[in-house]
C-alpha cells in the first residue's frame, strides 16, 4: 500500500470543458468514477446504501482545485494498512517494498511479514511521493491525531461485503457444469443440485 503500488495518473478528455494540457492534483479514486458518471448523466446515486465514491465533476470542470475527496483508506484484504488525509498518509501496517535501499522500507514485499507501526509511519506524500522520509510523530502530532480520529470513525462505519475471489468454487458460477458435453449450448446448464442438465431447444420454448 505504498504510493508506488496504488498511485496512478488519471487522464480525462472532454472537449470545450476540460482545458487541454491542464493538470489537477486533486485526490481521486476509481471508487469515484461511477458516482461521477451518474452525476454527469444527470442522475443521483442510490440513497439506500453506503456509497464510497465522490462526484469529481467540480474537478473536471475546473470549479474546484482540491475536489470533494480529502481522504483515502488503503486496504490489503480486510486490513486497513494506511490512511491518507489531505497530503499526509499514515501507515499502520507495512509489508515490505521493492527491495531497494533507496526506500525507507528496504524489505522485499514477498519475503517479509506484516509489520505493525505504533506510532504509525507518517509521510507527506505531496512532497515525498516515494515515502522515503517519515515525519516525526511528535512534531506532526496534530496531523497524526486527525488521521487517527478519521480512522476510528471510518472503521465504525465500514462493512465488508462477501469476497468474490473465492466464489470460483461455486459450480453455479462455472461456464459449463459438464465441459466435455456436446453440444455445449444444450447441456451446460447448472441446476442447484450441481449436476448438468439439458437446456430445452429453442424450438421447444
């Protein structure tokens, strides 16, 4: 969850609205794309559920230099690894980096264990994008406390949805319950029993 693993430029093209060659340093996320698209289409996000995204329209139109998103949580699975608020980012856990001695974390990410940091590692990711120079926790106590307060608030409202990575074991998700059957379009249907069954021919419907 270091910046090198998650930080990417975003490119937008909107003739007559976005000034060619313009650059914005506003914080955004892929979580914001769906909300922004709905807004640009004249709609509103559903109100019956929590929405993680923000509408980036003011950033695209140039009406806002900072945008509506001022924080970003960084997860690895269900572990809140880090949290950014404005330009400050606190790492509660780390697990190595790119095995280079030019980084603050010189451990190799695939050869080290999860490390807990108390106090958290704090970086100014606008001035130090490679996160090489951690800030003094005592000197930046106010900024760190603001992040810790936001962390507590975020964790109270966070609800984890069922993971999709392990759903491949569900036979109902398989493209074909009987891969060797022929013709495939007639015998691949998967009933709840998990056994292959024949689909009715088009003429029988």
